[in-house]
């Protein structure tokens, strides 16, 4: 038989447990109640994840390309931007790789690839407007499949941009990451063409 004091202790314990569960649950949500997505970015020595990217070929046809097809037996520079036609991406990041493309390829690089979480139509138009030509291949990660698999997705829904990619540049050999210059968010400090050239020296 429980005494009144026992009932009081059980009630207090129940309240304490409820509060602890509530706090723990709150820690897993953002202010607008969206679940937090904590991802761990891949690192040097890791293999690029399997994913399918899209692009337009020279005949104007949309094609698909897997990361295995892109990287197998090749040495390539792969860089990503938060968004096509955005200021830093259009004025600095992409133009830098177009300008330095010949110099980069003279170091034994087979291809230079730009990836963004945009559709293939946007990436094709952006590449044409920037004069990417055959210097930089423009690949679309429309559903952020590749970006999320890498662990570099960037939540910009509060700015109306949805899920995008953190800015980075990497050197990949036969699908293995050899150099990874990963920015914080959309910053542009370590992922330039010059930084990649320095790594290739």
C-alpha cells in the first residue's frame, strides 16, 4: 500500500521524466519544427558515392552520367557551387576554373567538372553564358542526390533556395578523393582554381 508521500514522489518522478523527454525531443528540431539533418562530409581517402548527374551534350540532348562513369580510370577536378547565376559563383568561382582550365589540364587532369543543385537546363544555360565550352563540364545534381551522399548539403530554405551544396573543390583519382578544399557554407576562401593548382604543383 502506497503512502501519500509515495504518491507525491512518483508524481514528481513522472513530471521530471516528462520534462527530460520534452527537452531531448526539442533538441532534435529547429525553431520552425523541422528535423535537424546532421551529416558528416566525406574526407580525403574516401571514395565518391554512387550517384547520377545530368547534363546536355553538344547535340543539345540531355544525358545521364554516373559518378563511376565520370571518374573510372580518370583524374579530375570537381568543384561545386551553391547556385548557378549567383554572384560569387558567376563572378569568381566558375570563371576562375574556365580561365585556368588549360593550366590545370596540363598537370595531368582529364576533366574539370562543375556541380550544382540546379536542373540540367539551368546548368547548361549558365555554362553557355560563362563560356565554359569544353573547358568545364557542367553537371546538374537536381535532387541533391550526390550532394547529400557527400554530406555537403546546405539548408537554405529560410532564403527560399531549398537544399543546396556547400562550396568546395576536390581532386579525384579513379573515384577516390585526393584533395578536398571544403568551404563553410557558401564562403569562397579555399576552393578556387588557384588553390587546386597549388595542390597539383
